[in-house]
RNA sequence: GUGAUUGUAGCUCAGUUGGUUAGAGCGCUGGUUUGUGGUUCCAGAGGCCGCGGGUUCGAAUCCCGUCUUUCACCCCA
C-alpha cells in the first residue's frame, strides 16, 4: 500500500521539530516568567463537554470518535432513517477530539476546583483538532499555546497578557501589531445605533472590514437586516480610532461606557512599560468565539500575509457551562503552526539551533573502530554530543555522512592515530585538520 | 459546507492534436581515488503516470467517480 497521512496533518522532520521546540521554549519561558503553571488535558473529551461551546459552525468542525464495540446495537435507527446526521452521531459517538485548549481548561477548573488556589494561572501547549478544509496556515491538527487566568476580574491581567504577547514576539523576532477591543464597546455601538438586538449580526459584519472594505460592510449590514440610519451611525463610530469620541456616542449606553472604562483601566497598567510592538485599539475587531465578554485581542504579523497568529480575551462566565458560576477568566493563545510559517517565510530561525551533534568519529578498520568507541565514550562522559559511524566504511562515505549531518567536527582514527595516541581533528567548516591527544580534544570540544 | 485547483522516479518538474520502449535536473548506488566531505568526470539502479471505472484498435493524455494538494468563501490559530 502507498503510505499516506490524513489531509490537513503533517509529519515533522528533525529540523522542523527542533524549530518548533524553539518556538515552544521561547513561549514557555515567558509564560513561566509571568507565573503561569503547566497543565495537560486528554486529547479526547466527552462530546458533551465540547458541543455547543463553539457555535453551530464549531460543532460542525468537531472531530468525533466512533464508539467501540457493537455500537450499531445502540444507534438511533430513527435518526438514521431520517438522515439526521447530528442526532445519529450522538448515538454512536460519545467522545471527540479537543477543539481548543480553553474549554478543556474550563472543564479542568470545575473538576478540580477544590484543589485549585484561585486566582489560577495556567499555561498549556498541546495539539488541537478541527475538521476544517485545509488552506494556507490552516491545518486539521495544530498546536496551540495558551495562557489563561481564572478567578480574577482585574484588568491588570489583560495588561499582563498583552505584555506576554509583546515579549514573546520580540524574543522570536517577529514584528507584530497587537489589536485590542472590548465586546462591551461593540455592544455599545449596537446600542447607540439602536440595534442591540442584532448585536451578533452587526459584529460578524464589521469583523470583515479589513477584508471587504466599508462598502462591503455596508452591504453586509443591510443584508443582515440593519436599517440605513443605523448603518450610518455605525459607520461614524467605526471611523473613530481613539476612545474619547466614542464616549459621546455611548452617552445612553451603560455597557458601552463600561467597555471604554475597561480599556482605559487596561491602559493604566499596560502603558507603564514601553512595548516593542504596536498595540492599537481596533473598533472593528470582533472575534467569533461567542464566549468572550470583555477585552478581546488579536495579533497579526506585520511583514507577511497570514491570518492572525494569536488571539484571546475575557470571558466572564466560561466555567458556568460546567456548573461553576461567577468565575471570570481571561487568556491568550498562540498559533504555533502559523508562527512557524511566518518565521520560515521571514527566515527568522537562528542558524545554530539545528546543530546538535558536536562531533563525529570515523574509523578506517576494525581495530581502530573498537578503539574509537572507547574515545566516543570518553567524549560522552564529559557531556560532548558525539557519534561514531557504526562501521569502518569507506572514508568518502563516512565524510559524506558527516557533511549531511552538518557536524562541525570530525575525529579521524586509523592505525597511526591509535598507535601514537594523537587523534586527527578535522574542522568541517574550514577543512583544516590537526592532531591532538585525547585530553586536549576533551577540552577543545567542551 | 460552497466554488476552483493539483497529482508522472526519493525530491523538483517536462511529456506535442490520444500512437509504439514515459524523460531531465537534483538525490541515491558503484567507479574515477587501497586514509578524507561540501568541486569534476563515467556508469547504474529506481515509475500500477494518485486510486477505481468508462470511451477507444490504442489512454499519463479524453469522460465519470473517489481520495489528495493548493487557494478563495464560510469560519478561524
């Protein structure tokens, strides 16, 4: 059979894994520095924990796991006959693959609430799965790196999370714009335009502004049943790029004013430290996930065309779904695969991270091969990453291997070297070769 | 889910209006070189032309289906 992997999934070669780990390590270091603790959750969740959390669209993109055993005996024959896929699926699948890290985290918090010290700051770096059509920067299996806090309403946390974005992308060398908005501000706009009942319709329409332009948004708003005078008002508000003028619009919207207040509070904290990247208020930023209630974030790379490489926000009552009311959460997410693609495109990975093997030993014949193995052990004992070509093959072949592995040094051992105790050390970058005793080598390669 | 698009050697790709034995570069193996890679030259191995069906005397080439790739929409990291 011809080997293949499911669509939207990928294998990772050694160099790719090394690069990916570089991204993970950079992110993890910052998370740890800001006091976040690691957790992990299973790849599979009960389907009931996942469905209904991501909207109708999200439900369609959930991977379901078929029940084991004679599942057809317990299947819903009526639903099958009526071709009701959703209902039939329920009867043959009780588990699904995790769709993001936030919902499993909410579930975790509720299940472990007695052992958790609130406010609880956790980070999580694990793969998630979505049955989406793959395209640029979009896969069916990809890693997310999340940092969330539950159990505090303080806007200091929003500021801290924005700082985390700034610091991580600075460390990775990616130039980004961090966009911020507040769901309450969006609601205020709907309120001020007199279309509070069409809040969701309005936000999904204006979220597309950067893609379809103001004209497209106008059409979209009209299609979604918003009256022309309301559209005009919305347009006026969208043209505003600072917070102050919005206050006038929101005179009669309590929620809207609260949103402004939250953003101002955020800035009190965030502005105390200069940021490397740009943070900008974007009144058109909406974000689809229905559970956000306060500040929302999105990060875009400046120098490359790519969907957002990070997003997050405040959700006042996420754990409510699992029976724990009144606990607020706020978090950010990094899309590792997209960050990888951006860094690859902009050539931002440091040169030396792929070089892990320091030295390769090559031998000419059986006796020197055995001798070389003892040299190898001594190199490894002092912590030098070294390898011996497994058999005394032709020099050309062994050197070719060394070259392909991009080893900086090769130690050549034959009968001369064995007898004299002076080993030939070849520098693979310069091509120079000199003889050293073993003790000299140990200090030289350290 | 909607609309396009792709699939030929390990990799990147040629392959004429359907015509006999499907090619190239790189890589690989061996030699040139009995102790030296990233530079030469020579030789060789390697293909159910994505898969299944159909049209035809004849299909890599045309038609249908299916899977896959890439892209846009939807949505999203």
